[in-house]
């Protein structure tokens, strides 16, 4: 397996971030829609695989199994093509720290990708979760509502801190994908950090774009409750990706080049 050393990986992250902010609007919208849908597919798979596993028997193994299948979504994003907000929080910020882009580029990119990720996630939640009933029947409804409720019951600060942890791990998955030169290495690099964040139960803003609206479509919770969660997790994910991965590795490997 080909492997890029950390400094080279940091340079690749910077270049990816610079490239992302200069994508045509239509390209960003299409790839953002796909990324939101891909992450939603990963979460839907998690629910369908673990929804009827009794917790009293399986315990935390259920979370591990769900975490083991969820990463398929990010594999699609990074290998098939997609613009995912949480990964961009690291890559685009790294390009900004290196002076390759301006702050307005971050605002524009994150805004476009947030909207398009939301549309993609809602599409899967509504048509596959609600219309087909994949999140609204039997134990799968119970699982969807329980997961969404667990996320919404966190205080603003708890959701923020959970968001930091989630995107620290998600952006490490993106980082390891950049570090690998072949498809097998990229998949392995993606899989384990994503499995960890899901099994731990951290909050990811794009994943929440699927599971909380899926519960809302089923008649539980409100859009107002979701909005508060969205803001807190968005901010936490931004810190986890931009600071704990992008800025730290920029300090370690790229600062002297600026």
C-alpha cells in the first residue's frame, strides 16, 4: 500500500481545500447533494442492521455493529465523489490557515455545502425512510426515534462537545484517506475512525440531517428542537475539524512554509 508521510498529507489537505472553494456552483450543489445522501444511506444501513437487535442481549455490541456498517457512506463520498460539510471544515480551513484562500471562501463553501448536504439527507429520510417506511416500521421506528431523541436530549454545550469529538474523528478519516495512495488503503483509513465515532455516539451534523428529520417525519419531535441541535453540532463539528485536525496539523507541518 502506498502511503504519504504526514507533511505530504497536510499539503494534500491544503490543496484539496483550495480546490474545493473554486468548484463551479452547480458542481458543489450536485456533489453536496450526493454526499448528504451517501451519509444518510450509511445511517439507514446502521438502523436496518441494528434496529431489531435486543439491547438486553446485545448491549454495546449493537453500537459496534452499527458503527461497522455506517462508514460505507463516507467511502462513497471520498472515493465515488462528494462534497461533505464536515470534511470541508478541515480541508478548507487548512487552505485558509496556509493563506491560499480568504475567509469569505470558507463562508461561501460551507454555506453551499450545508444546504446541499441537507437536501440530500432529507431526500433519503423522506423517500426511503418515510415513503418506503424503512425508518417507520416496528423496531426500526423505535431505533430511529431513540437515536434522534438521544441526540436532542443533550444540552447545547453537550451537543457542541460531542460535535467536536465527532468531527475530530471524521476528519482524521479524511486525513488518512488523503494519506493513502490506493483504494484499499483509503477504505481502511476511512473505516476505523468512522466506526469509532458512530460506536461512541458522537454527534455529526450531516448524519443528524438524516436521523432527526426521519423521526420528525414519523411524528416525533419538532423542527425547532432540531434547529437548536443543528446549531450546536455545527459549531462543534467546525471546531473538531478546523482546529483539532486542520489547525493542529498546519501548525505541525505547514506553518513554516507560510
